[in-house]
C-alpha cells in the first residue's frame, strides 16, 4: 500500500514538457488537490501551467504568504497528507519562514515551493533574490535548489516522501525561473529511494520485552502521549494498551485526541496549564511510558525535579529525541503503531489499585473549575458551551494565547486530528489560516476556531480568502482587550505593570466582518452564546464571526510558574 506522500503509478514513457509543466504534472501524480499561495514574477511560468490544471489542483489565492504556509499546515494536520504552499522569490519566500518553522516544531508534513531568480542571477543580489535554502536550513527536514530541470520529477517525488515518512516535517523546493521554462523529457519515478534515509519502523524486540517487564513491576505507572501517537495513527493500539493494563493516560497539547479525553482512563492535558490531577499523576509516577513525546519544557517544568522517582520507557521514531531531555531506561526507536502492536502482545492487567484510588482522589480534589455568573461570559464557560452545542464533534482550531489553553482544557477531544493548534513554536496568527486549511481538508466537517483579539489581527486579512472560497467556518474571538497570556504573567509576577499588553484601539469585529462580506455579532452575557451559535450554524456559504467580550483579568489556571516543578502549581 502506498504511504502518504509517495508517488503513485508506474514510470511513464517520456513526454517533452516545460519545467513548469513538469512541476504541475508531478503535483498531480502526488495527489495534490489544494495549493495555497501567492504568485509573483519568477512564478509566472508555473502559474501559467497551473492555469491549465484547475480541474485537478485547486489554487487558493491567500492574502499573505504566512497565511499560505499556515493554511497548508492546517490542511496537513486534519488530513495526514502533506500540505503544499507556494511563494515567489525574495519577500514572498521569506514570508513563509514563520509557517515553515511552525511546521518543523510540530512535525507536520509540509512542502513549500518557492520561486527563485534565474540561475545566472543567483549570488548577484538580483532583484527579489534571497537565499531561502540557507535561511530555512535549520527549520526544514530537507531542501532543494533545483539546478537541473530534468531532476524536477525526482525531486518532487523525494520531497513528498521525506515530508511524510519517519518523523514528518517541512521540505522546501526552490526553483529558478529559467528552470521552469526549460524543456525536458518528463519521467516520473516509480519508487523513491533516498540514500542514507532509512527511518526505523520496527522497534527492537528485546527493548519491547524489557518495557513489558517494567510495566508489570510498576506500582504507579502513567502513559504519557504526544503528537507522535496521532502522526503514526496509533490511537487504536494506545487505547488497547491502556484498557488492557488499566493505566491512566495523560496527553500533551499536541497529543489531544490521540487518546479519548472523555475515557475513564483519560486524564487530559498536562503541563504548564494542564489539569492539576494529571500533573500530580505524571510527577508522582514510578514509571513513565512516553509515547511519541519530546519531554519538552512546557510539560516537564523544572527538569531536575520532574518525576524524580520514575523510570522511563521512551518510544519515538526519531532517535534524536530519545534521552535528549530525560534519560530513558528503556529506549525504543520505531514507529509507534508497530511498537505498540508488539508491546500489546506482552502486557496484562496491572495490579495498581492504590495508585488508581490516589488518582481518583486527585481528580475529585483538584478539578478544572471556574465560577460563572449571569452577568459576564467566562471564557471557560464559552468553550464548554461550544463543546455542548457541537456535541464534541467539531474540528477545533486555535490561535495562541489564553483562549488556546481554555480550549485545550474545556473542549475534550475523542479522536485524532480533531484539535489543531500551534504547539512548539506558539505562533500567534496561526489559527485563522490554519482553520481555513482545515476546512479545505475536511469540507464536510464542522470547523470551529478560537482566537484572541490580539492573535487574530496578525493574519486577519485571510478572512477575505475564506469569504472568497465560501468556507462556512465558525470563528469565535475572545475579546479581553489585551495580549492576555503575557498580561497574565505581568499580573502574577510583575505587580500588574501592564507594559505593552493592553489594547487602546480594537476594530469593531462586527463591522469588520461586514466589510469582508460575511456575518458577525458580539455577545457579552452567557445566555447569548447558544442563540448566537445557532445562528452561525445556519450559515453554510460564508464564515460567521462571534466576538465574546470577557473580563480582561481572567486568568488561565492551573499554572506552573517558570522555573518551578510540575507539581508546584498555582491552582486557583
């Protein structure tokens, strides 16, 4: 069976085409259906070739290249297929950098195509020249500067294969203009072989056996899962492991939906703004079964105080992640789905009743909580109401900030690829174009996006793209007239000295929605949430923007202060 991103079909007999036509034909053979981007001078031959392929590849004209990259990212997250974005040389290419870095940090399969000045002009500070392969070198899985037009089909086949196999990530293809007009004999490769690239998929059997033995002996085990569970499609195997052993599961922000958060064994998100009971369970465990996780600082808190009594089983497809932050007692390099299949053959029900009772006590004592009045909307209540009104079935996309954490806390996700957010890079401005990409990827699904009044303004021009493509997104802006997460830190740790975080001027988002040709309304009381959202659901040919006004000093709790251990939380 062909893996996502691999070429399909057998090698075709040679046909003479231009380099630009070779790019388009390669994209078609790689099953690319949507292309997000903005044209420019050096891309004219390529866009001319795309004009003749409109029945096969949908061109989405974004309003900024950063938006194109995030849209491709969102498309990839909900489909599992590589997202594709395109930008012209110079500023167009450099505008992609934030989106490429975001995909790199979260291991998202992305192929970025950039135009470049002609080969004879490279290195001469030509008009709109930028060394984009050099600029992006630290944030891509691989990059290509196409110097040989005949290599186009092979390069594209390789790029998609690299982006979507092993640990996924972004790949960049930089194409000089004269390469796109050269004539070549088009031959698409039947299969891809990249010398030296051999992702390890099957875990070492001896290590898997050792992991099973550690699990059998543990008194306080915890399963700690991240985005790798979703990437590998291992959610069914993870559920089998948890139910067979009876071990509770915690997930990272990127791991939301990898294990059903409403399951009796699900403890939800842990980390800086994770539930207190989940943090206590992780930090108090004697065995951490880390599956597709990085042990990143947002989860561990102060590393030297993280789970001090726990041994670690660490499974990851990327050997560079094993023992990078926390030494693994049992390191297993391999595809998580394959490893869990073997591990599940060896495990059995664990005798850990006292530990289960302790976790249940923590859940009862330290629930996620807030107090909702009749007068003013609490953002936590807002998210819970959206969860209720969507029956927990929506694809949820967030920007970055307080609203992101409230959505993660109060919208439980029970399936993979349901929660789309910027994790590692924490990119404000990600949410709006990513929601657009998610709706393109899942056109029949309800997509709801949450935004801060600060983050949405960073890529707000993509509302035009959404309206133009008649996408029925439901967008919710949490308006607190501040950069809320930074303001929260200033409140708690800097004596409420709000330096550079309070907005004196905000747009009227209702008028802005109408200016873009879509629907918008503002709500302030909790009883207005349901009727507003019901009105939004009735609109199926355009986005609907609901602005919810909340208290400026509402904070995200629990919170692990910087430099503190995971169990040293501010709970209320």
